[in-house]
């Protein structure tokens, strides 16, 4: 979650006091998609017995429910919780085998420090904490924790929001590397270092695990880090200066990067072949920029394929920055909140949108019904809510972190949508996604109207028919799909050996 800055939107470009190098990229940018295209994703057509469906708009926690105490029961459809681990939890999560790693920095990570919790989920119904990781970067790894299963490495960098604190300014350069292959329940520290120039906020792995990209919004750079010797991380170059970098993903061959733009809205498609080859002073080349003028704060992405054709799943954590009400009155905005898109990137020179994934709360037609949700201080609901105090009304129902069940012919995507909780979508047909299931923890208690926000990337365990995710105040949750909902009947059971994502999160024997 980046620090907010005021922006003015004009002709699809965000204008700030910082040069965004738009002139350098002007020749390569793809045409902007048409705005004011509202394509609300159909909600679930049926909720299994035992569900507690949304009482308002799809994805909403209505103020009336918060005041009456109904919201404390939560909202669910086709998912039920079977286990959990009480803790605070920030906005980063990953797993290796049956071990989960998440930050317990309080308040959604904001400006507070903590540690990285190690949890054993060998019995998902009874998770247990086995360790706390205290490397300097792991005191607040922001949105950066990543596991590379091929090499058995857990890596993270320190959140850059603390650089406003003079005592913490050096923390943004910290990087930590742990070995999780030896014993995932008790990772071994390999490196706890301060990088010379790279700064943290988010991060992503090259699929072979040899390069990790540190990303920093504040320093406006992606830095490729050579991890061929994980005990001695090495910068391959100075930070690659791109407009307000946020999250990233790398193609399966490591030669193409998809870098999200925090404030101007868009995704930079970048030739990363020099970093993939671990060339010293590695450079990059912009292949194209796909602008998202009405889906401004791009968060991250996942490269996927359907029948071998390349697509890219992208999502944004904010639409009209700091002003979701802008979508109520400006016909050029197609969404109240940040949403997800599926792009066809088979031709990197001509990426194109094939679908949008927007829940009911995203639709500007529902603006009036959500007014009190956006400004709960007017209803006395913001009191005692550190998350709300830290981010204001900007991220109430935005998409924040998404994942898929596999990279090749994915069937579902799961997203943490802040106040909308965990949302799951059927994406077997990339042109016609639909909502399949959800679980929203709602508020903390009938007497406490604070929403238990979901911010970290969920983990889909296809082999178990489960999703593991964390919420800011509730900690770790394990949910199981209702019988017959997912995996879909008739879908292949074997694990695709060429799909590194499936191999990491589906622990069945790949030989079937």
C-alpha cells in the first residue's frame, strides 16, 4: 500500500510534482482502454447451506450491519472456515510446503514493526506457530514476502513507508534471505543485509529463483538482486527508474517483466533478459506500457496462459485516489474502487483487455448506497480503527492482492479485497469471469464495528480444496470450499510439471 499523493487526472495521465518520464515512454504506450465501461462480474448464483450471504451490495459491509452487530457474524458463500490462528497480520503471506509465513506488524503494516510468523499447517484445522523471524527486513516486510520453492528460499525487503522516520530511514534498504528447504518450520537465516542502493516495499522472484526484484515506491525503482549465492545478495544494477513502481511479476523464462505503476495507472512490459542472465550493470528495455487511467494504483500482476496463449492478470488497489466519491459524479470513471483485469499479452506490442473483474461495490451506480461506508467517521465507526486512520477512505473495498490456482489454464483466482474480504472468481473463460465464493470476516464484535480487513495475497491449496489467507486483526484463516463447488468436476487431477506455480501450491504427486 503506497503512501497517498494528491493527483489530478487529465486526458488519462496523472500529473504530479515529480517527473514521470512520460516523454521517454510516449512512443511505446498502448492505446488507453475506453473509460466508463462498467462490467460488474456476476455474483455467485447459489450459496451452499451454512453460508451467510452479503446483506447489501455484493462485497459490502453496510453501516447498518456494523451498527446493529450483524456484521460481526461475517459474510460467506460457498466457503467455511475450518481452522485458524489468532494474531495480528499485515499485508504479506506466502507458503512453502505446509508452512505459512506472514508479517505480524500491527495495523496492516502501516508504520509499526513486528516480525514474520512461521506457522505449521500440516494439520490445517489446528495451525501452530513454530517460529518468529527477526531479520531487520522482516521487522516490517510490507508486501514483499516471497517463497521460491525451486530453491527453497524465503525472501523479503523492508517497507519503505518508514523512511519518513529519521530513525528508520536505513531500514528501507534491508533485505533478508532464509532457507526453508531444510526445515520449513524453522527457517535458517542466510543473509540479513543492507543493500547499497536498492529499497523495499514489494518484490518478486524470477521463476528460477536466481533473481529477486526489490521494488520501492518512494525511491521509484526496481532493482534486480542476484541470489545465485543466497548468502551474499548482489545488486545487478542501480535501481531501474520507472514511474512509481509497485508490484511485479516475471515471465516463466525470466525475460519479460510486468511492472505495476502506483500512481499514473498502468503496467510497464519490460525486457528483463539482461537481469535474467545475471549480467552486471543489467539494463532494461520498455517493450510497451498498458495504461489504466481509471484503475490508477496498479498493485501487481500474474502472467497466465490459456491453451498456450499469453495473458496477464492485473489489479489495482485504488481507482480515484483518495476520492472514491469522484466516480459518483464523473462519467469518465468506470469504478468506485480498484478492480482486476485480464489482458491478452500474446503480442507485447498490442496488449488488450479481454475482461474486467468488478464486484457490485465497484459500480458507480451504487455510490449513494456506499456513501456511509466511505466516510464512517460521520457515523462514529472510525474510532479505534488504526487501519482506517492510516489509509483514510481510499481503500475500503479495493482489490489488493490476487493469486490463481495455476498458471497454465487457471480455473480460479482469489483476491483479498480489504473490506470486502476474500473473493474467489471462476476464470476458466477469461472473457467471462464470474464470482464463485467469498468469505468476509466482517467486524471484530457486535460491540466493535471495526472491519477485519483482508490485504495479503491468499494461498490456494488445490490439493486440499482450501484457501489460506490472513486478515489484519484476525490473523490466519483456513477455509474449505463447499462440496462440489471447487475443484470443478472433470478438471484434471494431475499437477503440470512445467507449471512452477502449481508445483509450489499443489503438493500431490505430480506423476499421479
